[in-house]
C-alpha cells in the first residue's frame, strides 16, 4: 500500500540523516586516517537499516582513475560505499558543501566541490582530479548527467567529464546502477525493500581510446540499463 511506501521513505531518509550526523561525521573527525573504512562500514549499517540488499555483476577495476555512474538518488552513493571499500572521492556540486550535515560529511571526507557557475570551476575540478590521482591516490566517482534522472533513460552527459578524462589521460570505468529508485524514490517520496544492482562495464583507457569514446560510453551505459530493467521485469 502507498502509505507503507511513504513510511519507508521517511524511515530511510531519517536513517541516512541521523547516521550521517551522529555516527559518520564525528567518527571521521576523530579517526582521520581511516576515512575509507569508516564510510564503508557506516554505510553498510545504514543500508541494512533501510532494508536494502546489494547485488554486483562484473568487477570493480582497482586501476581505474574514475568511475562514471548513472544517478537516480542518494541511495546510489550509500549503496556504492556499502558495496566496496575503495575510498572513493565523490564529485558533488558546490551547494551541497553548504548544507548543515552533508556539507560537513563532504568536507571531512575530502570530497571534490564543483562550481558549475563559471569556467574556473572546471579548471579547479581538473586540478582536484589530478591531485586525487597523483597525490591522494584515490579514484574519483562522478555522475556525468550532473543531476538525478527521474526515469530510466539517461540524461545527456556533461562534457566536463570528457574534458577532464582526455586532458589527464584517465582510465574510466562505467558503472550502471539499477534498483536504487525503488529502495528510495526522492521524486515520489516512496521507499521499498529491494535490491540495488551494480554492473561494472569494461574500463576505457582514454589515452588509447577513439575520439568519440564518450558518446559511445553513454550509448553503452543506456543499453546496459535497458537490459537490466528487462531482466528484472522477467524475474518478477
């Protein structure tokens, strides 16, 4: 019934907020050297409390410099951190760093702030991604759509991701996420018990790839998403 879906949504949103404010931020501040492990384990707890399950197809490439994913909501990040412990450095819009709780989480987690309002923001992003690769040795996670999609079709990819990968000669692994909107739908404010599926596609070495690799990447991700939805529909 829809009332239970509404209750599950507010339960999930509350769990995410409270675990972030009460557990994750203070622990990150105290145990500064173990940030990746802290984020991983607390997100595992959060996702368990939400009633979610995880499924993985393929393998996360540890040599990748950047993971490119489709985006449907905050569960994409919570579940991804619960699934792996690779100390990802997420790219988030500048406005989120000003938020009371999640801004503190992003700052203490040393995530990357993106200012979309001017070209200087792109220059800073290139420098931050370069530092992630060469100094911090942390892979970057980015949503090239730039915002949350309401439906299954991918939005157009922002060209900044392509420019950064080309300039720095990155290894990029695409990851498609399905099922996260079922677990927590921020557009309809509904929630359900369910499984979030992560499918790792082959890594692209941009320094050796064709010039249209980014457009091909979008098409390949869309095809993989469509195939996943067809498979899930048949299994129900």
